[in-house]
């Protein structure tokens, strides 16, 4: 395996959850995961968060699906990541979105 980041994983299934705390707000979220077994899919859901468009924070992975990214809104202090099938959670990244202060807009003197 060329990418060491993808080498290790944590096995998830219906009976457990990966739980983390994050203050409510907007975030950039990236997840790398995959199903256990060939020909199946894994659906991973974030409870306590939605996608920025208001839809459920659900990510579907087939055998060779690359990492998926979405802008999410955390609505609860604790976020639970659950899988509807057996899945290997490789890594995730959650980065708080910067506030838009308007400072990046150029103004004429």
C-alpha cells in the first residue's frame, strides 16, 4: 500500500459507534472508510450533524470509494458516527470553518 494514511483502520458495525465532541458550528469534514467484504456498501451516518444544505450527514462507500468531503453543521456537542453495515474507518478530518469577516474583500482607498 503506497499511502500509509490508508493502511490502518478501526472496524465499525451496527453495534458500536465512534463518538467525538465538537462545539456546534460549521466544519469541513473528510472521511476515509470502506465496507468489509467485496460487493457490499457501507453507509456511515453522523448523528448530531447535518450537511450544510440541511440534508442528513450520510456517506456511502463501496470497495474503492475515495475519501469523501462535505461541509457540515454540528448541531450537538457530541457527534456519533455509526455504520449500517460492517465498515473500516480509516481516518477522518474535522476542521472548523473560518468566520467570514469580509476582510478578504478588497476595497478601494
